[in-house]
C-alpha cells in the first residue's frame, strides 16, 4: 500500500520542459501506416574535459533551444503538472513490531517514497505539510512536526523510513511570479527540492535539511539505510521581456544572445545543507557532470546519496546533462530514462554555424490517462456524455502469432542501417519537426553502497508507460514501449501505434532480442514482468492481455493472448499462476463504464484465462494510475483500493475491500471516513488514499486521519484524526 500522486498548478514562465517529466506513451492510436523508424544513435554518457568544456557545450546546446519566449517552443502560460509519489521499508525500533504490510513496491527490497510508512509499531504520514506519528497500539497521535509553512501545505511530500530516521522529500511547487522586467525559466522546476532528515526516537525533531535550489524532485529509491534521490534542474538564465509586438525572429536572437552571455553558474546544480546549527552551500563540480552525445542543455539530472543512519553529510552528487521522467531501481542498479524530444526534437551539440530555428514546434501528444477531448481513440470517462465522443470502428481481431514477431539484434557497432554501439539500428528520423519516438536509458551501479557509478546508456524505440515497463532479470533489462505511429511527412495518414518488448544486456544495454507488433492500433495500458515471463495489456476497444516467454533473451515470443472488454491499468502477482488486473471495464466500442478488478489464471502461458471479475459502475480508483494505492495481503487474499464513484448526482468515496482467493473475486465491504469540515462545503466522505495491514487491523488513510477496522470482519475499531495546527 502507498499514497498516490497529486496534481498541483504551476506557472511555466518561459518553457514547457516541466511537462516532460510525466509523459510516457503517446496519444490515441488508430489505423494507418506503420510507425516511422527511429534514429537511436549513440547515447553513452561522456565526461566533460574541463569547466570551460562544460560551459561551452551547455551554452551551445541551450542556445539551440532558445526561442522568442525563452526556452521551449511555446509561449508563457499556466500549466498543470502531475507529481508522482512513492513509498517505504520498515526500520528497527524498541517495541516489538507486529506482522504488517509495506509499501507496494516494484522490486522486493528496494523501497520507494510514499505519503505513509509503517514499521509495524507506528504509522508515519503527512497531512497539510505536517508529519503525523501514530502509535498502532493506542491509535493515538504521539508526535507531530511541521515540515513546511502552512502556506506551502499543498506541496508534494513523500517519506522514506529506516529505524528511527525518516527522510521527507518535499517538492516545492511554489509559484514563480513574473518580474516586471525579467523572465526566467524556473517555473517547471519549482523553487527547490528539500530533503528533510527527521529523528523519530522521541518527539519528532529535524536533524538537517538539504535544499536543491531551483529544482524539482523526480523520484528516489532506498536500499537498506541508503537513499538515492533524483532531482532535475534547468539553467537560471534571465531573458528580457518580449514586449507587446516584437518580431519573433528578433526575440529569438536576443534570447540566444542572453544564453551566450550566461556564466557557468547558470547551469551548475546548486544545493545547501543545514545540519548541526551550521549551513554550507555548494555546486556540483564539473568533474561530476557528464552528458550523452546529444543533449539540449535545458535539463540536468542530479542524484544525491543519503545514508539515513548517518545524516546528510556529503551526498556525493553526480549530474547528467539529460532529461528524465522515469526512475527504476533494483538491488544493484538505478535506471533513469527519458523520452527525448517529446515536445520537439533535441538539437545535437554542434560547432558553428548554429542550428536554424525550427519553423514550427511539434504538437505534443496526449499521455495515457489524460487523452485529448477530440481523440477518437480515448475511452469515454465515467459520467461523460458518450454522444460527445467519436469512437473509431473496431479493429479486426488477430491472433498472437499474426500480430507479434520475434527478432534478435546483435550488439555490434556498424554503419547507418546496422546495429550501433548500443545494439540499436541507426536510422534517420523521417522529420526534424516530428516527435522523436525513442526512450533513452541510463544505468548506474548502486551495489557499492555509496554514490552511484555510471555504467552505460542505451535507447529503444517508443515511450514507456511507467517504471513497470522496465525489469532487470538475470543480467538483462526488459523494456516495454509504444510507438505512436505518427508520420509527419504523411499528414493525412492516421497513426497506427504498436508496442514491443525489447531485451537488453544489462551490462552494455545492447539489444539482445525483441518481440514486436503487440497491439497494433493500440497502446500499452499496463505491464508486469514476473521472472522469465512478461505480461502486457494494450487497449483501444478490447483488452488483449499478452503473455510473453522471455526465457531465451535472444528470442522472446508471445505465447498467449486473451481478448476481453475493458483493460487493466495495473497488474499484480497473486501467487503461483495467478495475476490480478485493476482497471476499467468498457463496452464493445471502448467506452469505459467503471472500475473493475479481474483475477487471471496464467498458469498455462498459451491459454491465459479470466477466472473472476468484480465491477463497480461509474467509478475510478487512484490505484489505477498509482500502484502505491494498491494493497494485496497474500495471507488472506484481502485486496483494498481507494475508489470514487459518481452516480445520480451523488458522489461516494472510500476504500473498496475485496477477497481475491480460490479463483473468485468478491466484495467484503467498503470503508468510509467521517466527514470533516463545515456542512455543505466538505465532501460527503474524505477520499481515502492508502490502506495497510498491521496485525489483525486494516488501517485506511485520508488527508483527515486514520481509521482502524477489523481485518477479519471490517468492524470499526476507532478513528484517529490528524493534528494539522
């Protein structure tokens, strides 16, 4: 179990780069020509030779991205940026811990940040910027600590826990107002990431704070007491105001001149540490900054390493001049990926003459879960008038053998059209203005316990859905992506998206094999790799659940396919030969009808079957897009997810508790929290974010507090209201 992502408004002062952090797959697929081939090229990171090299390279790369309104292809405007959240690993304590659930994480032993943590004795959470410590035995709040000022209580805060030490990761989404005579591209990165180390041994107290200036928090992973925190930042360059009626070409040249004059300090990531009554400021040194062959200079990723048992100290930051949107971690590796050129193709770093200004910015594609209103392939949402949405005709059905093919790609360097240094074919992109269909992958070794050590980089065609699209297993990295199929040179041709699973050598990220052609005209909605088997769900009007045999990395192959209505947005293992899918039910035309949870029998890879399904009409669940909100308790098969339902003019929210066992899914009950606030203003029930098990008690958490219920019968055992003063 674990809390999910929250959305917060931001002002994009002069760039749309902040939107890159959340994009995964592209928007609605439909029938048409095959996706264009993608130029993958060389991605491997290279160290700068000196600080002068850092400055010159970053200046040239950033200058190529400067337009009439600053950095990025769009004018300043208000945008909404969703911020993902993650969760925890229990630590040591003085009291005896009861058997308890932990954060629902991707890889066992690798904790992820989240808004609630437990060690079986206490529950630690955040509400309105205040840390809440609740004793599980007495069900009382035993300590609080305000982490941010009241006016910043809306900021995203996630937690990592180790023994009596807690690390709060605060993503400051404060507004960046326009100055009267200056604009700066800091909007998408907020005003800084704060990492607050807290001692929980008695009354919670702050031990120290690390502030990464002008940055936004991307994600973190924790192994034992060591956390690696990834933040992203951009150049701090001030651009003159554009004026009411200025020529765009002149504005562009003026802004590029500002980039050429910017000092090195405009790019170097800055941070400060307050600890033990003293404060020190620092920048990431030049010899800890590296870059891929091509980069924009407008985004830098920095990884800080913090040992919770020792304090903040020297976090040994390393920086990559690259964008990033997805973090995936194992016991030995940390992967950071980016979908390069989502909004516009990044310009390569070149000597004079400088690249020409693109005539027209590329149109951004819709992200799964937030499709455009005019997208004919999007499912109709609960409560939406179906007459307002055009539904494309159904795709002709096809068998797995006719839609998917397996190929092996040797990882040897070559000339254009043959495998490159990372094992990927080097082919030119069909249009410099079209969205670049590739995902860059950077791998770092974290097995040593200290700062990550860069290992290698690679790239695959298409875009990831989320971290579950990645899986490291027995020396190989499996990657599932979708290519949108847009062809900029053929504007009248409808896109034909398709998906694939690539198998890469984890040591070199050279491609070993692939299985292609999954879900033609559809896009990936969920992925799960379990050992040598992969499960991929694509959707447009029906839900093909593919089973993929990955035992031979050079020849992965589709072994089975199940077509049913609706789709699974999250897949969870439920014991030998069983798989749970949570998502949306849909009619035969792809109109979604409400949340559904299915139990699949995947014991025979050639014949996956759905054993049972639970459906709740006109509803949705946070767990559909944030797996930390999903709780599965293997001992009893109890499954709990938040839900929101709207029907006949009334809304309902709470936690839906199901039994998933013996081949059957059935409802055990629904938990709701007491109403808070003044009548007529507050919702009927506060929205439940997370569920967790401690001993014989099922705990549910909302922004207002925690409710304890009997694990066996869901009987009411008490309510603990959060203290937010």
